[in-house]
């Protein structure tokens, strides 16, 4: 990766020297449909000023070849100025103009200009994806967020294609020398960062609409809308619903922020093999085409898509209009967008479970990330671009959003929005840091937020809250509460010192009503500032069946149930009537299993007992996924076989019992397929669903479900290569190709695993999506079959990191870590061979790239946690790691 990894100090020096004004970028992709053509012509002309005439700086350009560099009318000698990913510019003038021409390369990794050939019809599709720093793979630029400029794009492409960019189309001109091609010219953009520029080109299906509104002063705002997807997916493209959500979102945010949508048009493109959920390119937002549901999708998936759509829309203000100065303050856009996306779903759409799903899903992601030894403050230390790439994580997104939700409760919603409006007005088209946001919020709220920011934004780790109860028995009535003490365990993940944070909490008291439902009968609000605090307002109240700390999910913290409350939950979880309270209890049980406080088998038992009664499909899918993870990773090997069989039988039973055609039925079908990868008792049912000899009323065995069933059969050695090829012949889509790759690699054969390993590690033909599919199939195996690859993994790490792009290298390093492991009876996780081998690699490679070490440390921690949970059954208490590994 040579000099591609821009350092923070280099970026600061460059932005102190230069100010960028404009870019004129011309791309010629007319030869893209020819798979033998590796690259395309790229020309970038940049106007910029320099604070110190005579000084030097550099451009970024990761190209196949650089053809020319002309600075202020003088062509520079390429051997003297081109150095890897950089182009040196010497002897700058006060005002400068540089033009760079070269051949940029098409990508199959989702970085830069990604090229995809649709297996359904052979058509070629292009799109760009840059964050954090891959615009330099498409055109020469100053690749850092605080060097904003106006961009004018021109794209030459096949005449029959659709072509789009951030700006509106200014002209479409035929080429006199090539009747089969045309040139699209786009209007200059408003100032923006390089990483959010965008180009889309290909025979995309396009739908159009518009949104408009007139403000109180009579000014009319008209926003053209467009939607794109691959032509072969058009029959499944629910454009009308997407336009409806888009208009709801624009109406909501336009009013909430009191700042008109600034970017002219609003296009949204759903593209193949996308590395992210979506990207907030102004005027041309890109999404994974997984949001175009070609198979049956649950309501929670539609809600998740709406959340992503509104998340990206919020970025038009948080992130695009006002952008962080450097990646340390990535949270300034991602935490806000995550919070605003959920708020938008809750307030602007018909869904009423947005915050329940946030508590059960998004926060769970943050809880996992925040317990890793590599956790970091929300305002992180990002010394370089590789570190920035790794920090698009649960801390930056979900923990940040959770903390913002607390901030809203602290300063008040109106003050929070007033501060946001001031922030936009004060810093429009500029760059900011934490201090700028805190300043705006301090003015609007009248509060000094310095202490709050230090405690929540500049510390790392997660608090665990619990209640210690003393009760007084009564001869003539129920027991009453005596002293109730709220406890906070908040160790700093590096030092181990207690660092308690302030929490605004609601404590809920739940009891059984006459109908047997467990309902909230009382609640108390309180502020917890230290490690322990007596809650006097609860003293003397009747001892509830369930005392729920952090009721309504006001704060960011794990919760431990007291013994009586845990007993109530484990016997009556399905009777809790409030969806949020039920989700929080599920979360408490899951965290108890993950943390080695209770045997993981008890969580699986709870899911088998109560999941069928869970009405929230988002929660149901989450707990079923947790249960399968617990089965495969946290339950000891000696107990796993019997519990797998019980769980598979339970899934099959609920599949038939669920309401025909319901989301719950679909959830149980997916779970049955997943658990059947390692448990064979339901193989005949799976085979019958595939060949039609077994029918479940209401269940659509569509393409996605079929590939899940084939994956399960292949993993058990019950599907031949010929059968999988025949299924691919009937499903020639991109998702079919992915399912086929996974199922092929899942077959329990040493030669199959070796071929999959070679394709992933030594080969370069797999695209990003097919690489991940192959790795998923490879990992569907027992420990014995994968054991020969343990040493190969550690031997290849440095080579993979040096020779592959960071996206592909990260997928390989993370995905192929030997995580399928079991602990010997009475064994110690620290002494497990893979844990020990990981520790040896880390000790022998202290100077390896920080981003590489971070991935390995995190994978080691996940494995250690799993082995510790397995050990719990034998030891009766959690096993703690000895040391925190350093990056």
C-alpha cells in the first residue's frame, strides 16, 4: 500500500498550504463493456491557491498509468514527480492550475470505479464509491475532506446508457467521431469534499418524480427525483414506495432543519456488489441493491431500508453541507445520521417500532464493538486513512447515536434542533470539529457541554447497570422494597479504572395483571452520576415481579437483572406486553450469555420457549440469529449436538405453526435453513421444500430461501455440484451466482476447502461479493476440516495486507481468521492453540500495520469470548483474558 496511507499530519500541512477552488473532471468509459479493457481515460484539472508561493505539495492518484502532468502551463517530467500514489507539485504560485491525464483502472473490489457484468443479461454497469479516500482511484485530486471545491464532471459513455453525477445534466452531446457514444456534461456542484463526488453509468432502469414545497415567504423549492437499478431487477423495483419514503423524508428534514435541501436534484441508485449499506453522495446517493427485494422480505427489512434511506438523507446536511475536518470527527456525520435516520422513521413514516429496533439491533452492534480491546472514544484518534477505514463501526454509528439520544434528553429536543440549525448556518459548505458543534449546542441550550462531552464522547467502554434490592417481608401482604441501590460498573478498557458516566434513567416496575400480562405498574426517573446511588423513591413500594433498569432505553448501557427479575423473565418473558420492555429483557439475557454470566444454553432455551410469541419481526429475527450464534460458538461441544437437534426440531415445528404467509413463518424458515448447516435431522424436509414434495401452507420457497436450503444441504454433504449447477442455471441472477459460490465452498471435502482457500487468498479473480460468498462457504465446516488452514492463515497475513486493496485485504483477514474452534473440557481459553498462535503472531509483528493488527486483535477477542462462554458450563464463572493487546 506504499504511500497510499495519507497521514493526518500530512493532510493538516497540505490544507494549511493550499485552498482548492474547482475541479473539471473528464472520464471516458465508452470501452467499459469490453471485459478485456482494464482502464479508462481520466483527466482532472484543478484550480487552487497556495499560501506560500514557491512551496511544494502533492496530488493523490492511484492510477494504472499517468500520461501527463501540466502545472501552470508547464509539463512536468513524470519520472521526477510521480511517486506511487502521489504526484509532487513544486514551485507553486499564488494561484495555480494543474491538469493530470492518465488511465484509471476499473475495480472489482467496490473501491473507485466498480465495474459489474450482470450474469442475467451480460450488461455492464459502473458506479463509484470513494469513502474514505478512493476518488483518487478515478481522478487526480487532493484527497482529504477539508479541501472542498466545486466539481464539474464530463463523462463519455455508450450512447444508450444512463449517466448521472452529483450535478444535474447540462448537456448530452453525440460524438462526431463515434456514433455509438455520447458525452454527458453536468453543471458545477456547490463546494463538497472529494469523497462524496460520484458517477453512475450503465444501462440502468430509471424512474423519475419530483418533490416541491413553498415556504412561508412564498419561495418555492423544486427537487427533481430519480431512482436507478439494474435493468434485470426492474420487475422487483418498488419505485413508487421509494419515492413516497423520499418525499416523506425531504418534507420532514426540510422542516426540522429549517434549511432548504441544498443540492438541487435527489437521485438514488441501487447498485451491485456494494461494500456499504449506502453512501451519501450529494444529489446521487448510492445504495446496495440488496434493498431491491427480489425475494420475499420481512417488514423489518423494509423498515431497515427506510432507516438507511433517511440516514443518507440526513447526511445531506450532517456530513455534506457541513463536513468533519478530518476523520477524527467522523462521528459528526455518522452518529447524527444514525440518530436522525431512526428519528425520521419514527416521526415521518408509518412504522412505530423504530426505537425498539434501534435498541435491539443497532445498540447491540455498539455493545459488541465497545467491549472489544480495540474500542475507542466516539471522538476517535485517527492518525491515517487505514485507521479511518476501520472506524466505520458500531461506536461511530450506533453508540454515537445512542449518546446523542441521551443528549437530546439532557438539553431538550427543541434546544438540540435549534443548535443544529445554528451549526448549519454558521458552517455551511465548510468543515468542523467537535468544538464547533458543542459551541452551537451550548448557545441554544444555555448549558456548558464540556463535561458531558468529556464523559461520553472522549472516553471508551460501556457501563453495566444493575440494581441491588433489599426487601421487607410482610405477613399480611406482598413483600416491599427496602433499600434499592443502583450500581454502575464502568471500567476503562485500557486502564481498568472505574470511569462512571452520568445516566438519565427510568426504572420500571412490572407486575402481572388480572389477565396474566406483565405490565408496567409504576416507574421512577433518576440521574445516576457515580458508581452507586440509593433510589429512595422506590423504598416502601411493593416488590415488583420485574424491576427493569433503563426502562424505555433512555441511556447507553448494558443491564443485569436482579435474581427475582431474571427468574420472572425466564419464566414469563412472553407475557411482557410492552415491545420495548420485552426487547430490553431479550437484550439483558443475550448480554448475560455473551459475557459468560449465564450458560449460553439457557439463552437458546429461552428462544425455544418464547420466540414464537414475539410479535416484533425485527426482534424475532435478531433473537433467532443470536440463538444460532450461541449454539455454534458459545455452547460447549459436548452439549451442542443435542441442543442443535432440539433447536432444529423447534424451528421446523414453528415453521408449520406460524400464520401462513407471515413474516414469522419466513423467519422460522430462514432459521431452519441456518441451523441445518450443522444439524442433519431436518434434511428430508429441506429437500422436500426444494423439490416441491413438501409444502408449508403460505411459504414461498423463492430464490433467496432456496439458496439457503442448498447451502445447508451442501454443508452436510447432501448436495452435489451438479445439483448446485442446475440451480444456478434456473437462477442466473447476481444473487444466484453468490448463493452458488457459497454452497459450492460449503461442501465438507478437503479438496473443496483447499480450492476455496486458494481462490480467496492466492487468486485475484473474485469480486468483493464473490470473495465474501466463498469465505462464508469455506467457514461452514467443523474444526477438524479447517485445521490445516490455521498456520496458512498466519503465514499469509503480511502478504495479503501488502498486495491487496484495504477493502479486499480486510475481508480476507477478518473472514478467514480460524474462529471455528472448541474448548477441551476443563480447558483454559488462554491456552487454546489458536489463541496462543494469535498472541505469538501479534508479539512477533509489533510493527505490522495498525489496521491489520486491529482486525486480528478483534478476531482473537471474539474467539476468546466464545471459548470463555464454553468454559462457563464447567467452571460456573466467566473467564477473563489476561492482557489487553495493544495496537
